C-alpha cells in the first residue's frame, strides 16, 4: 500500500478523470505503473478546446482563428482590418428551428450583433429603425436593406482626401492651425442623401475624443434648479424644464454668443434681483433657450417670444444692459422662426440703446463698480458680435459707421478684474476678434440697406484682410487647435473663419483676379486657390460637426458652414468641378435642424432651387430630396409650418449677391422652388428629356 501511495504521487492531477479499470487493478495488485501508462492515459483525455460561438466576419472569411472579442478581435486588430459581427454564428445548437420562437430569437441575436459591432452613432440610427417598425424581423430587414443599399458607402478604409494643390500645400505648411493637413477621415457617410439618418461617427486622429461624442450631460447650475419661474414669467412652464433649457443654452450657445455676463445674471435670477436680470430678459432668453434645446418645443418658444415682445411694445422697459441683451434674443428667435423683418427691427433697437448707453463710444465710459464694468464689457462685445453675425448673413452693415467698443474684450488680459466665471468660456474673445475683422469686410462690401449694385473688389483691401485673418488664426491657443480636445464651439469658430475667407475673396474670384494675395509666398496664392483650400477645410469641418458632435447639431449657430459649403459646391465662380456630395452634406445639416428651426426648411428649398438652376441636380432629384425632409416629420405631433418666405430675407445665393442682392435673398430663391413644385403638380408629362429643368 505504501508503494502504491508513493507511485500515486507521480501522477499530475487531471480534471476530469475517467475511471480506468486497468489502473485500478494495477493499484490493487501492487503492480508498478510505468511512465508509458501515464502518457497513454493522458492521450485518452485531451484538453477541451475553447470554442468561439460567433467569429467575426473577417476571420470567418479567412477561415482563421478568432477570439470573438468585441468590438475588435485580436486578429483584426493585428491585421488592421475592420472587425464586424454581422453574420449569424455557425453554432446554432442552442436553439432549434422547430422550437417555438426560434426565428424571433435568431433575429434578435443577429440584431444584437449588428448593434454591438458598429459605432454608437450608427447604432442610434438602427434603434430609430426599430422604433419605427415595432417588429424585430421587419426592423432587421430594413436595417440590412439600408446597410446593403448601393447609395450607402460603407468604407473599410478611411476616406482619403483629394490631393491638394501647391497653394493649399503651402497654406498647410505655413498656417497649420487654420489649414491643417486633410488626413484620411474614418467615417461612414451617405453622399446620396438617401437616408434620413445623421452621419455616423468613428474615431480617427482629428475627430477622436477621450469621451464618446455627444454623450456628455449638461450639468445644471444649482442656482437654476432653485428658481421659481412663476416669479419671472407668465408662461406656464415647469421649473425643471426651464432649468434644463437654460442649462443647455449656457453649455452650448452662450460661449459663442456671449450677449451678457452669465454669472451676474444667474446670481440675480436666483435671488430675484433686477440689477442684471429682468422679466423681459428672462422671457426673451427662454424663447431662444427652448427653441434651441428641446425637440418640438417651437410652440413654447413662441409663447415666450410673444410675452417678451408684448412687454416691449407696451413700453415697460427702460435703457439697461439686460434690455440690450433681451432685444438681441428676441431678434435671434424671430430670425430662426423666419420673421426676418422683426429680427432686424429688434436688432436695431438694441444697437440704438447700446449707443445711448455709451457702449460704442470712442472713449470707454468710466465705470468704477467691478460688476458693472464686467457686465458692460460683456454686453458691448456681445452686441458687436451679434450685429456682425447678423450682417454677415444678411450682407447688411447693421452697425453703419460705429467703431468696435472701446471697452476691453471680456476675459482678455485688459478686462480680468475678477477670476473667470464658470459659465464664461475662454473662446468668446476669439469670436469677438474675428467679428472685428468681419466688420471690415461687411462695411466694405455692404451698405445699411441691401442694394442691387455690383460690389467693387479692391485687391489691396482683400490682401490686407486676408493677412489679418491669417494672423488671427496663428494666435489661437492649443485648446482651439483642431484635435482631440476641441469642443463643438471650437469647430464653429473654424467654420466662421473659413466662411469669412470665402466671403472676403468672392469678389476677386468672380472677376478671375490672378494676383497673389500673399506676397512672401513661394506659390501664386490667388483668390481662387485660397478659396478652394478653405472650401476643402469647410467640407471637413461640417463633416466632423455632424458626425462627432451629434447632440450639438441642435444648435443652429454652425449652419453658416452648411450655407457656404453648399454655395462652394455649385458649378459657378470658383472654376472647379461641381461637388454634388458637398451639396448633399450641407443639406443633411439642414435636415438635422428641421423642424426645430423652421427657417431651415426655407434654406433647404433655396439651395435646391439654386442647384437645379445650375444643373447640379435634376428637377426630379430636387423634388425627391425635398420629400425626404418633409416625410421625416410624418410622425411628429404638430410639425411647425414653414416660415413665410416674404419675411425671411438673408442671403442664400452668394454668387448672385455680388450683382443682385435683392434676388439673392432666401425669400426670392425659395419662391423659385415653390414655382417649380407647382409647375410639376400641374404637368402631365413629368419626365424631363434633357435630364433637368433650369429655373430662370
């Protein structure tokens, strides 16, 4: 027995061990087991192979081993290929086809594989399809149809940008902040506008972030949570909804607009003081906040707008900094509702009141109180910035001969009397500096009223303006350089820069001026070449904004990029081939803004009318495209009607505006599309022989 015990210790522990009669008899008889017997026993018990139930598509196609790790298996990560788990697993032993509910379980498993193998933005689009269908099998079929449709370009390799010219290459080398190299962008795009879903996101060098895009939650300031809105407004709204809408504004739009000092406002709002906060301002701000933060909140935003305009028309307001800010919010809300004349009227009231308060004096007013000084600086530069933003879109010089404020720009070294507050962003000073340059362009090209007169381009003025823009861009801090730390406000800043470049260079481009605008350059930096470089950058910026900052597409302030990108895509002044994909990209941006912003529909129609007139798309394609934006609101409870075209009057046809601003306005251009629709409805033969109908 001791011999048997000592021999048992020679065996390595085996789990599980099958009963072996031979080994048992040897142990009873005291027979000495050999090492050969041990090896023979091990061969009878092979180690169980770890099986992966569902291998990825790439490993399945190559018939290679796959560890099944998601979202990317080790083999695909080693090969650098895209890893997807779309096909059904081979092992289907868990469910029998004949079992009840097996088909449904199989569809659910495949659907789960689809959702877990794609980026978050694509998964969000799939979930919308599931919600629309209400049935797993139908939703799966629709998702697979959308995925396999020929119009959807699903790229396994990053989207490679076009080769840049010599001028663009020099700009990338000498101005890398504003003209960074257009590296490949790993995105899945829909260039045919055939899908109502938003652009999808996948991380790459320029648009990768540590936190998934649009997943950040807006923190509500405790001062907002404690406010009883019934004290400030007669509009029936819950305190929770008001706090969320105002918090969204402070997070999203305030760093760009900066119309008032947020912390002084919030302090008085929570303490019910009226020094930096008034009922008029609360109602006006709420009208904009609800329009830009909550889907289908147009009616509530209009209620706040009616309350605010009623207070102004009754003469209840006096000259004050909160009143100046409130007038601008009324102008903003009226603008996005398509009430252009009302927007212009309230902006002019704000400018006139700012003059009376000394905000545009050549010598800065003497203000001793630190809070009053801080509020005056913010209000003055907020009014200056919004007036130039408005004039930029309307091509109207809203400030006339008024100079920039003599008060220091908020949060610049000259104005830092107090520490930077929580809601004041360091990005606003750079917006204010950019609008100071834009004011020079607007005052040179535009008058107080829109005139149907040709612009007189001046080469020396354009060259000096271009130098100012490039110098401004070179001074941006690292936090505003396009990379993995930039915010959506930073992308908006870059969008405004390149839109300003295209606006300033357009007169020289129209006359084919081939003089160099950069005297120290090694290449011939003409207006055409610089415009082409900015258009390429604008395409990248609009793509990144729609894909990476999915949640922030609710803000309309970035739509300037869509407008200028669509105009750059038209086959006209730039001399480069038409880019129908750029037009569709811009239209996708406006689809994301409708119906929350009713004016987006009018812009959408206007751009389609221009595209048909210049034969970029056919009439039938334009009508089919228009149905997309209208049909995507079929499930809405009460979609707002489009704005009256006669009151929406900012410029949408940028080329035509060089010679005829009146007919370049959105109301005139959109009317052409309406005429085309009416003609199509009353025409029997709707097929065009020549492939397109031009609108004259």
